[in-house]
């Protein structure tokens, strides 16, 4: 194969992507500042000769040597984490992406940007097609992430138009699986942890808001296929087209774990999307 760079390598998705690329025959350089990523997610690769880990923040320039593929997954992805330091989240999505695009231009590498369904905001169009421009509150508490990812997509496109950088853009919908941070505040991990502890499962709002949750292996498969397609740059939605209410997700997890914990409703956070489903 060749040499691939994965940023956010110690995160949930990043660590699974490193595994997949190594399995496919790539030499892999993993970058992570460990702001939300965890070293234990990569511990099983400590003796892997084709894997190299560098602790670094992508907002600062760096040069990992010659590379042919760049997968950018560097950014806090759950509301408690990206709202903790909104300016850092914005820097990661602008300065970080710009630094990686400069690397791609220098080495003639192909770069894939992990964007998000959050670029659609609280969508007025359902299900969400890639042609939909979104309904994002630029003054909201989630905007550091939502607008950060939107400007990252713009950067990708302008480097493609003006510097001829070979790009791919994906928009990731809710994903779950092994190595999720149990404290990251996402719906599936929240419910599983609460059910295991026999604590009330916290549903925000009425629970009628919907999510489409995709298993991590399927998401990684889509990511690799998008990177290796010969010419389509995107953006493309990656996610499960089966829509579920948050309340139904809670009930299903309770049933699977044989939990007797009650379901507890709390006020819906500001700007939390009421519907989310990829077309």
C-alpha cells in the first residue's frame, strides 16, 4: 500500500480506522493531542512495526514525513467536550484543517475530512440530503462545533479549487461501538453506562427526537471506500438510514441489558436537533 496519516488516532473512530488501515496493508502514523483521545485505545498497537504514534496538536504545524493519505478525525466530537473550550474547538477546525491541507499540498496526498451531520443543525428538511444547506444557529452554544465543521468543509473545497489538493468530505451521523468514551455524553454510551449502573436513563425532552445510529465497523468501511473512490469528492453522508426515537433507543438498551432502571426525562438542551437521519 503506502503511508497514511490519521489525526485523532487515539479517539473512538480514529483507533478503529488505524486498525483497518493496518489490516489493509498501510503504514500508519497516528497523531493525537490526547485532549479527548485515550492512549489505551492504541495500546494493542504498541508492538506493531507499521504503526507510529506522535502526540501532537494539529493546530500547530508539523511534518510527519512523506504521506499519501490523510484522514482528519481531529476534533472533540461530543457536546460536553467541544463546549468546554469553544475557541480550541474552532482552532482545531480551522487552523488544524489548514495545516493538514498544507501537508497534503506539499506531499501530493489525498485528504479526507471527517465532517458531521451537525452541519445541518436542527434540520428543516428531513431526511437530510447532502444538497441541504442546513439550519445552524451561529450564535448558539453548539456553534463552535457546527460552524467549525462547516468552515472546515469550505477550506477543503477552496484548497481543491485553488491549490488542486485531492480531497474527500464525509458527514458522519451518530455512530456507536467499542472504545466509546463512557463519559462523553452521547446517547448510546450514556444509556449503556446508566443501565449497567442501574441508574435512571436520562432522556432529554419528550424523547420523541430521532437519531440514526451506525455501528463503527460500517462507518469505517464507508470512510475507507470514500477515500479510495477514484474521483467523487463529496460531501457524502455516512450513517444508518434507520431512524429511531431517543426513547426507543433507551428502551432497547434497557431490554438488552435486562435493566430495571427507570427512564427519567429532563429539559432538552438548547439547539439540540429534533430530527437526524441521512438520506
